[in-house]
C-alpha cells in the first residue's frame, strides 16, 4: 500500500496536497470531499475589514493569470466567529493565513488567531510593510527576522513564513525567517507582473500591476525551492504553477515536503483530488512505498561535480 503521508514540522499530512491561500473555500465541498486534502489553507485574514483592489482584478495570460485581488477581508472578528467554525468537522489540519501592514498588527492578529482548531499560521510576509515605506517584509532579511521573532513570542502554533519571489535574495530571506523562528517556509507567492489591453490601451487589471501565477512561473519557483532546501533545515512547501502530478514530484525532488495548488483549481475545480490520485499511481508504477522518500532526492551530485570541474578551467 502506498503511503502518501508527509510531515511539515510537527504537522502530519495524509498527503502533500493543499490549496494555496485565496484559492480555496468550503464551497468546494460540493465538488469533492475536502478531507481528501492534506490540509486546508484558508483565504488570508487581516486585522480590519478590507475592500481589496479596484476591478478588474484578474487577467488571463499565456501560461497563467495575473491577479490583483488586494486581500479583501471581513476582518479578524468575523473570521473567528464565522469562518473557523465552518471547518471544525473536517479532519484535515486547518492552516490560517494572516496579513498585516505593520509588525505590531502582525503580532496582534497572530495572538488573536491562536485558537483551538487552528493547526498552523501561514504568515504572509510578502505583503507591504508600512514601517518600511511599503517594501514587503520578505524583501528584507532584517524585517523578515524581526517579524517572525516577535510572532514566535506570542503563539505556540507552528509558523509558516510565506515568502515573495520578487527578490534576488531568496536564500538570505529564507535563512532570516528560519533564524526568526519560522517552522516552515512557503515558497512562494506570485511574481509581480503586468499586461496591457491593446484595444483600450489600459492595464489589464485595475491596480495596474498584479501577481502572476500559473504554469509559467513554475520553473522559477522550483529553482527557489531547490535553493532554499539547500540553505535551511526547516520544511518547505512549494507553491507556484502546480497543475499536474509531475509538478508535485518535481517540487518534492527539489526539496519540498508538501505543495500548494492555486490557479489550477480555478481552471479545473477537481485539480487537487486528481493530482492526489496521480501521486498514488506514480508511486505504484515506480514501486515507491513512501512518497516522503522523494523529498530532496534530485540527482544533482554528479552535475555539481562536473560544474566544479569546469569552473577550474574558467578564464
């Protein structure tokens, strides 16, 4: 019998598949059994209600989509009263995504969200930090370290730091998050992008720019997962462009302990259970008993040796 279970820190998942924040709700229960998933990751909640960005908020592109949702939220009070109870009867671990504009707000919402029924907190530090002139927390190693350290002091729940790919310092950010107390990393959020409507000459989304997701970004995020896996000792959840079984296998070979599926669910609502079935078939065909054995097993040692050899002759 194939064992699809995997471990993210202290959290045991029955399989490595979970939704990306903002792409999942209890409404999917009319499509498939939500307890088929490894975990439930809820839409990001903010301290106060937010309307989100102006419309249009989504634009299709070749190989993906650009979204500029702006994290609309009904606020923490509504979330605690109405959203968390909706998931109380499910067995899958509940992961709550939080976002805030300042470190102090992050601390407050982290403390409030640490309630029974929540298995882990996904800290969306890829959002703007008003204390740093709007630069995302995860664009700066120091800011990343400080916010994670302060959150660690106010909760006993595992903290998953969701990083941004819009940095040339992904490894340094990952190390800072780990040093600050992150129990796992989510690598990564969407890539800042833009498209223009050639009929109207206007940007395709109302906020001018948005986040690119979908298959087009997978090679970039896969590279980041690989780099982070070789730099930190905490688990990594891969997130970016996953639409089929082989995408999950690639991410796990690169070092991910689990993955999050986002855009694919909009295209095919049964994408996640379909991928889970595919993982079982993949392992059966290759006589892999435990899918967790694939984590970090990309065969790169020989290539690394060859690269070092050729570097000796570089001029």
